[in-house]
C-alpha cells in the first residue's frame, strides 16, 4: 500500500500496448504460410472458430483477473495458491523467450544496414558467407508497422504476378477441412500469436484503472491481431507472386515459413523489384518495430511479475530491469555462436508448446472451478459495473478446456528429441514442484490440505483500500449465497469500521469455496 500501483495514462495506451505485444513477427512470417498450406481461404473457418470460442474468452478472463487484483503473472494465482507454480512457469518461459528473441530482433537491424549496399548483398552469390546451397513510444512503434504494411501492400499489388500470388494465398480448398492437422494448425497459430498464458496481457491489464471496462478491448485485440495476420498474407504473397513470375516457377515453390520467409525468400523477391534498397529497408524496419513491441511487454511482464509478488523490490524496479536486460543480453550470446541458429530454432519451436496452453488451462481451472463462476461473475460486475454475459461461463468452463487439451496434445507431438523435450518441460516442471511444496506446508488430511490450498490468499482482491473495503463488505453481506452486485453498490455502502476482514474468514464458509 506504500507504493500506489502504476496506471495507464489513457485507455489508448493500454490498447496500443496490447496490440503491440500481440501483433508480432509471427503474423508476417508464419500465418500467411499456414493459410496457404492448409486450404487458403478455407483455413479461416477453423481459425475464426478458435478465435471466437477460445481466443477472445481467454483474453477477457486473463485481463479481468489481472485488472481486478492488480496482479502480475505470479500474483494472479493468489486466487488459487496451489496452482501458483504456473506463474513461475510463465516467468521462466519469458526469460528463455527473451534470450533467443533478442537475437532474432538483431537480424532485421543487420539487414537494414546491408540494405544501403548496392547491389544488395543477397542479390547474388559469391559472398564470403554463402554456402554451397546458397509508453509514448508505443504510439509510434505500434502504428509505424501498419503504415509500412499499407505501403508494402500498395506496392505489392501493383507488381506483375501479384494477383497470382494472392489467389494462391486465398483460394479455398474446402477438402482440407476434413484434415485434423488443419484445425490443429489454426488453433495453435491463433493461440501462440495472441499471447494468453505468456503473462504479457496480464502485465498490461494490471495497469488498468479498477473500474475500466475491459470487455471491448478484449474483443478488439484478438480481432486486430487476426486481421493483421490476414492483411500481412496479402502483402507477402503479392510479392511472392511477383517473384514466382520473374523466376518462372510456381508460387508454392517460393513460399516458405518462419525466418526463411523473412530473411531469405522475401529479401530475394524484393531484390528483383525497382529500387530494391528502399523496399528492403522498409520491410526490415517494419519487422524490427513489430518485434520490439513484443520485447518491451515481455520484459515488462517478467519485471512486473516479480515485483508484484515481492513488493519490497518495487523501489528497485529500475535497477532490476537494468540488471535483467544485461544478464539476458549476455545469455543471448549463445544464440550468436556457430551453432546459434540451431539453438534459436530449438528454443523457438519448443519452449512454449507445453507451458502456454497449460498455464491458460490452470487459469481457467482456478477462476471458474475452484474460485467459482458465481464469484468470478460477481467480481467482474463489481469491477466494471455490469455483469459479464452468461455465454462466457460455458465457454470458460467447458469449451476452453477442451480446446486447450487439444492444443497441448497436438503441440507436444511436435516435440523432437531429448533436447526438445527438455526445453518444453523446463518451465512446466515448476507447476508440480510448487504444488507439492504448498501441500507439504499445509496442515490436515490430504483432502483438507488440497481444499485449503485452493482457497484465495488474503492478498487476493482489489488493492485500493477503499475499494477493497467495500468489496469485502459486500462479500460478508452476501455470504449466504452467490454475490450479485455492481459498481453502483460501491457508492451505497457506508464506511464500515470492521473492514479488516480477510479472505481467510470469508473462505472459511463452505459456500464461498
């Protein structure tokens, strides 16, 4: 309480920061290829179904919990201490991601530098590196890539062969919808692109004012993220269509995914255009700004997660941020060695496949099952002034767990080798370790330990003293049944001298568990 929580200056800052975090390089180099490979326009059917049934509900749930309790990715699990290991798993996940992603972000900078060379160094062979196979800143960093995408789109569709590439990208092959892999690719791409479970959205939402209505932004962020992915596909495939026509091959032969698309195929296509240096520079500066926003939020998510869990560290936040960046920068050197590209690829393809869907699943379990759908609904109603629509509960309670299990099983099938499994599990292992620690420290029978460990801690809830007092008073008044109150009740409760009631007292009543 000694240090007031940080807040956004305006809702626009929150929205832009979340968009900058969600919309990243993967929207450019992964989605377009998956769309083309999995039936073109037909791929959008499973993609948008997953968006509506799982993506938006998870963003709404995660941001609601973070905003309500002003919580980072660790302290958000004060709602269920038994599952708090998921918060530590998120921290480990993000630390590893920063190590390799910082290296990945250096590539566009290097390519921008070489874009001033004439001719472009990747336009011909014979180079020494060739093988025989040949917060205010957010307004700019988020909006600039969209301006560049628009410029590249206009330039791309004016190139000869562009419409051949676009047709190749969008033409629907409805037969593909019978393939389970198409549905799995749609779900995993949406999930890992949007960002629930990583902790970044939790971090951003924790800075919201308590009574901010987070539902509109929880819908806008996933929709803009998906729209950007589709739009980026038009930008990429218009240029690939041009490259295919110039080289006399099919679009399918030049289309690739991942770093190969961004740093090999697209640059090669750009080198065939008039004024190739300019277009290469524009493309790589766009990639840089797409990635740097994600980096900002990822690092902030780690720092906020730590200082929210250990408030005494808050006064040292700047020092912790500096030391964290310095240490992770040093660690990233391993990705710049001779075998660095293999390490980068291993980390990128395995680090999140088990952790992210599992963390999301535990968030759902903690909020909807152990805390209770009625209490969750009442808390959101108290926070925003309106109860969430009744459709959210069945989505959270039934549909989301099914989709998350499906994503986890499919993603783990992609794990390869011992190294891949170690990378996939290095963050997940903290979930059972912490759960075992909590159960061992608890008292009573196994069942009593489990029940008590699933109850919210005394720290759970609003951090503002006045709002918290009113929330606890309403909890006490309604202890005989599920709460149902709104923000208007906040103004009708008189000052109660007994506002020290903790959640431990409230949790002692069975109906509140």
